[in-house]
C-alpha cells in the first residue's frame, strides 16, 4: 500500500464490489461511501447538513448492509425526484432497526432530504418530515408528470 497510488475508493471497490460506483448506479463524480460515518468528521458534517436539507421523494431501488453494532447500517439507493423537477440517483447511509430492515422493498417511496447547493448524490431519510408536507410534495411531482 505504501508508495501505491490507490485511493480509498479503489480499496473499497476491491473489498466490497457491491459498493462500487457502477453497482450503486452513480457516476464517476460520486465521492463514494464513507467506510464508517461515525469515524469521519466530514461524514458527520454531511449528515447534519442532510438532516436540515430540502425535502424530496425517493423510490427505493436497492440496499446493501455495510455493518453496524446492534443496529444494521445500510446503504439505501433511491431514484430521487425533487419539487423542482430534478431527478437523480441518491445514496443514503442509515442505521436502521432490524424491523425496519425487514420491511424494505424495492419500489417503496420515502421522504428524503438532499443538499441542492451540493448535489453530490447523498440523501438522508426524512423521518421527521410532516406528512402533509410530504403529501403536498407528492401531489406536486405527480401533477408535473401529467403535464
């Protein structure tokens, strides 16, 4: 490893090919999955910014379990639609209960938050979202699709 030009993303892709950019369905500009967001100051900052981000709707495409002690840590892949009409593949790194994990199914729609100023594919589940606001967003997105 010393003297090598391999990046952390290269090592992760070799150890966990299911977390590669290609298998996650994101482009080469995607910064990658943090090995453990609890050990990374940048990941903690990103998570805090996402929790205060803009509401959007994400349709669950797939997920990968990446570890966790007590509560499974999973990477959730979403097809995200925003109120402004932007669509992108979003990746959320979340800790879920075993019960929530067993209920995951492709095609489920979840409220998510994203950072419009950054647009780096990272999203977070918006578990605190007001149901009326989520319904209004869903109606806006649906009406835009019909026109």
